[in-house]
């Protein structure tokens, strides 16, 4: 008799509103991608079937959040929704003070300007694009202190987001604690593939930083997803709630920047959260210059309400199980088919290794750009290049940077796609993998000066 393997979880929601998707033919997609210069950023969304470009602001809100949208108190000052959001941040994250911002980078701008003096260093567990840019614009120099395993796509270390304490300590010894503005801790680490940091490591980072009077600023954008990995992987946390784990994580930091467009299940919104009253005072002064009054920070009252309600929902274990479980499901199916992806499978995305798809292509033929275009051609799925195009050029020599990793990111929006969409995605990637030997690569015919991956154009070789 065969034994039935029971599923332990399914999506903890049912669908009440749908958005129809357009199916296209291969001939149509050939003309759309050529028109877009073989750059998925330049496709029109209406021509995309399954959109895995990013998980930022692309989440589906719940009926509870939509109901909250009708409860927007759109007063210029002292909106009721601000106080609701403040209470949720205090309750779930544990910080004392809240400054809302229009999205994550608004918070990064403010904290960087307040805490960084020109010439100071800002260490972090791998960079994030907007975070580092704001640190540099404030006169700081970013220093990567993540463990080496984070840069190795095949390392299966369970906490590839960990800080290498020796690297951090030697920076303190070399530069002097007074020349370090603060340390930024990403949780999870986006650029490493959505890899978590362990509680034990975070605690040690905080202890070391505190001994030297250095502040810890948490990038809490996907901190709830990080808390889920701690619960699953770290000894002593299996029986703790996500909320308790999140509170403990935040207790090892002095402030947090937040993009609500990720963890918090909204389409727009962010905040800066702080414990130090003096820094809060300054941040409140600055938010008026860049975002809006300190009780709305560039958001409508309804957006703050949706985010406050999103905090409650995002912290639910069954939500995180389904969210991270979906990414894991796709990753495991791809691994079973022998398709090369970055390991371990991260919290929000799967990264395909384009160098292994196309060993026949030199990096200057843009393997990852090619793979993203091929995937769109195959089935209308939109992914993102993370390779030589994204890396850009060295300002001094004018040469391309040649990054070690040539990846295509399949990023999953929260609560948006079904398991059937996931299966179609896996089948499409497999089809592209089967046809890999025929592919000849691309040549760049237009290159913008900054952040070229957004708008560069290519032709087929
Ligand atoms: C998206 C993101 C940000 C920036 O937030 P925005 O809301 O896009 O401005 C910062 N840090 C991380 C880790 C992110 O993923």
C-alpha cells in the first residue's frame, strides 16, 4: 500500500479579487523584446505574463488592508493612522520613535545625513544599492564585512548574511572607532540572495559595536523573513514566535530603516525607527525638508494604515511559511531538474547561474542579460539581470567590472502567484535550459551613463 505524504501547509488565504493576465504568442514576444532592446526593464507590464522582476511594492494586499485604506485620516497633521503605525512599530519591532517616509531610501537619506561625518567608514554585511549610495552621498565610505561564504554561490552555509567579526574588528583597529559612523546590518541580505543573519551573530556584532561606542543600524526591510529563518535554523528558537524573534533582533540595534514595500505587504511606504531621542529630534526636523510633515512623511494616511495592518499580517507564521515556502518550492524543483541556482535557496528570490547555462558565452556577450531575454521569449516570464550589466564600469579605466557572479533573479511578489504559476515558471526555465547550446548572446548598442541596467539596449548576435 502506498503511503500518502501529507502536505503540511498551503496558502493561508483564498482569492477574492483577480487581475486577468494576458497570454502572448512567441511571435508577439519576439517583437516586444526586440522593441525593448532585449532589456526586461524596458518591457511594458501588459506584455508580461508572470512578473518576477522584483518583490518591491508588488505584493497583494488583504481585504483587511484594503478596508483600512478606507479609514485613511487625510489630515495634514496628526493623522490617526500615524498613531496606529507608531503603535504597531513600537509593539512589533520595539523601537521607541517613528518617522514615516515614502519608502526605504527616504529613511536611508535621513539617517545617513544625521550620523555620517565626511570621511567616516560605514561597515555593513554586503552593500545594498540605495543604502550605499546614501552613505556615499553623505561623505561615508562603505566597507564590506560579510563572511566570505556570502560571495560563494555554492556555499550552503545556513547564515550567509553573518558578519565576519574579525573583519569588523580589524576595521575598528585600523580606522579607529571614532572614524566609524555606524554599522549597517541587512536582514536578510538582498544582494547575497536573500540570505539570513543568525541571532547569535547579530548579538555578537552588537556587543562588539557597543564596546567601541559604535551604533548598529538595522536594514529591517526583510527582517520578518530573517526571523523565520532563525526560527527554522538556529538552536533555541524553534518554539519562539516570529514577533519575539523580531523583537530580539531589533533589540541588538539602535535604529532601523525600513522599506515597507517588501515584508510589510504594501505597494508604497517605509519608515525610520529610533531609540535615541536626540537623533529622533534631528530626523523629525529633516523629514520635513525631504518627505513631508513628521506625522505623514510623504505618505497618505491610508498608506500608513495599510502598512500598520501589514505589520500584523506579515508577522504571522503561516504567512511566512507560505511566502518562503513558495520560493523554496520553485528552488527545489529546479534543483531536481539539475538547473544551476545559487544555494541555499533564499527568502525572496531564486538566482539562476547564467555562466553555467551558457559556458559558450564570454561575459562580454552578456550571459545573464541573454538568459533573462530567453526566458521572456519562452513564456512571457519577466526576470532581472544581476551580472556584468548591473555591475557597470570602473570610473577610472572605463572597463566593465567583471563580477564573479552572472545571475538572473526570479523574485517572488508576496501572495500574488499560485503554485500553478510556479510550475509554469519551473517548466519554462527547464525549456530554456534544454535549448541552452543554441544561444549566441547579445551586443550592447546603447549604454546610459548611470545605473545602465535599467535602460541599456541590446541586439542579438
Ligand atoms: C528595497 C530595499 C531598500 C530600499 O527601499 P525602497 O523602498 O526601494 O526605497 C533598502 N534595503 C533593502 C535591503 C531593500 O531590499
